[in-house]
C-alpha cells in the first residue's frame, strides 16, 4: 500500500491528522480554482471551508473510482455551483456601460454589486503547468480573463478551467462534472468563443524589460500628489476603474482631472504612501492615506496596473481597504 493509500485508509477511519496530510498537497490549487470560479478571494475562503466539510463527511464513502485529486475537484465544483446558483456574476465597472464623460459626476459607490476581487501572487506563483493545459496559471488569473469567464454559465466556466487551465482530459471533465464527452466538447467550444470575443485569450500579462523606473515614478506622483507627473505616465487612451464606484474613465487627461479633483487637491502632497506588491500577475500597490486625526496612514485601496511599453495602459483601484490583508499588507503604517 502506497503512502497516499495508507493516509486515505486512515482518514476514512476518522483520523483527522491523516485527513490533513492527505489533502494538504491539493489545497493551494483548489483554493485557486475556487477563486477563479467565484471571482472573489472572500468567496474562495468560504468555498474552501464548505469543501473541506463535505470532503470530511463524504470520505468514508469514497470508493476510489477516480484518484483523490479528481474527487476533490468534483466536490469543490459542486460547492461552487451551489454558490453561483444563488448570486450574480462578479463584475468590474466597464461591464456596466460606456466610460463616463469629462463633465459627468462620479459616484456614489454601489455596494449592491458583486465586484470582482484581486488575488495575491501566492495563489498562482510556483504553480506548474499541467500537461494539456493551454493557459499558464498567471494568465488564468488575469483580470481580463476572470472578467470574461464570469459571463459563462457555471458548468462552462468549470469545464474551461478544468480542461484548459488544469489540464484534465475531456473524459475526466465529463466524469467529474457528470457530463458526456460530447457535452464537454460543446461547452469548451462555446466558452472559448466567448473568451475570443472578449479578447481574453492567453497572452503576456506584462511587457518584457525592467519596469522598476516606471513604477517608481508612479509612486512619486502619488506621494507628491503630482497630477501632471501621473498623467505623463499614462497612455493617451488609458483607463481607470475604481470599484465600488460604478463609473469608469478613459483618457489620460480625463483620468488626471478626476484624480486631481477627487483625491489630490483635497488631500495635498504628502498625504499618500504606496507599498508595492503583486496582484493577478500584475504590479500592484497598497495605497494609504493620511488620517490627520491619528497621524497614521490608513489603508485606502489596492492599485493594480497594466503596463504597455514604458507607460500605464490601465489602472484598477479596488477601493476596499480590507483587501490589503490578503496581500500581507498592514491596515495602517506610520507617517
């Protein structure tokens, strides 16, 4: 009997420590799958807890008709389907309509919407590419990809992730999701067509070369509240999204004017600090703003940047301070 078979037998007999050892090698990839299915790191945590409960309860009845990894994905998929049947798809502001004009008012926030959430590098870093997978793991957490797969019905979404990202064969996907091979192939075809129409197929996430100078200039622009310096870093047709604000902006000048009026002018130079991290395969920053009452810098947002050559093509500022803890960033920093 192999080590995994021995652990399985012990876990099926109620050995909690054997259960933890049995599933430990798969937890990281299952968490990423939950995140991709749900588009939310908060939901991913809840889904993982429910999955673990169902696996523990169902393990005594596991008959080893498939390997343990396949069975774990089957249980996890069903947990995801239950959640997705009850809530709307995750979105970003661009999904709500055209860009706001330069004279349009911004706000108020929409807290009723289910906003797509970013994920830290630990979700996808050091993940090996499975044989047969079409996507690199980093590509499969790109915001454009996640936004596009939210358009897919849950089973199409699962088929695409299982086959094209995780490398399961068509017959394995069918057995896992209780679909015929023909149904799997049809779902894959429709899912890929949706991604192609949204231009969310596999592609490089960031340009080659050293981008450190550009990112340093971005930090300096924010920390000095220098709107001209910030605008100089943007492509002419750059975009800005700021969920939970439902509006989004296009154009360097429009973006600069909005940031100056909404953020820089009221706060002034020295009111912001940025700490660098990574999100969804892209450079990102935890943004902090001075609380003049306490004298501390408080978490304000997570900025995720898409770069093109030597400028910034898009900025997504997730205005949700609670997200920063997932990136091992503090809630407050000293001035």
